[in-house]
C-alpha cells in the first residue's frame, strides 16, 4: 500500500509546494482549498473553518486511500494592523482559519492517521516572536504552537507532530497587506517544503522546524 498525504491549503503557496514534494516521492496526495475546482493532485473542496466540510474531505480521502500517513495543516490567512485598527471580522477570520482550522483538521484526520505517521502544523516565526502590527496573527500562531506541543505529548510514541515555523516566505499571503518587506529577500515555498520532507524522512522526531531566510528575520 502506498503512502498518503492529506494537505489543507494545498492549492497555493507552501501547501502547494509541499504537495508537489510529496507527490515526487510517490505519495498519493489529497489537497483541500476553497476553490470550486483544481486541476492537480486529488482535490477536495473544503473550508477549514467549517468542521463538517473538513470531516467530509477526510472521509472521502480515507475511503479512497485507506488511511493517512502525512497530515499537513497548511491553510492560513494574514492581516496587518494595530490592535485598535483591527476590525472584529478580521480577528474572527484569523482565529477561525489559523487556529480553529488547524484543530478541525487534526481532529477530523487523527482517527485515520496510521501508526508511524507524521502531522505537520504550519506555524510561523510569529509563533515564537511578536511583531508590531501583527498582534492578531501572532495570537493565532502562538496558539497553534501551544496546540502542537500538547498534541505531540498526547501522541508521543505513535505519531510525530512537528510545528513548521518559517520566516518570511514569498507567497500570495502578502498580497494586499499594509506592510510588505522586500520579497526578493524572502524564502521560496519550495524551501519550506524541502524542510518538511526532510523532517518526515528523518528517523528522529524533529519537533520544531524553524526556517529563516539567508538575511534572517526581515
């Protein structure tokens, strides 16, 4: 039986690069997103903010593939503004996508992850370091890190859990934000994907994956 990867947020950015990386290694790759359709991999439309949609997507993948070996919780959004200028609907969108969406993904998939499997949760450098103007985003990413740490303790000895914490990555996450650093100095999604695949192939448990551009934090 071949290996199976299930990736949320797999239609763009880091999630898409991760999907390509595992596909190159012979994995059967299922991805989710909010588009009506997507022409690559095995695409299932699902909004991670809605548990029923995530649950249905997981069930469909498991029905077809039998189980999951690698789970990547990669769906996420960003917003930059000082706290007093952050609309409440933006706060809710960030929390519902970046934090609750991760919980939905893991909760739905966990019963179907095979022993020896690996869960990768996409955090950020903002999971461990605060930045002005990013308070709402940092809150969700700090929360994701705490969730992943506790989850790793719960699953120790059966399923590995890694938090992926990249610095600035050149993806469309930056499109439309009020502040954007020099994108030419950012990492590429493929850099993060390589680190994830390397961690999966490492027999040791690589718990925290912190990746920074060559110029450091920008």
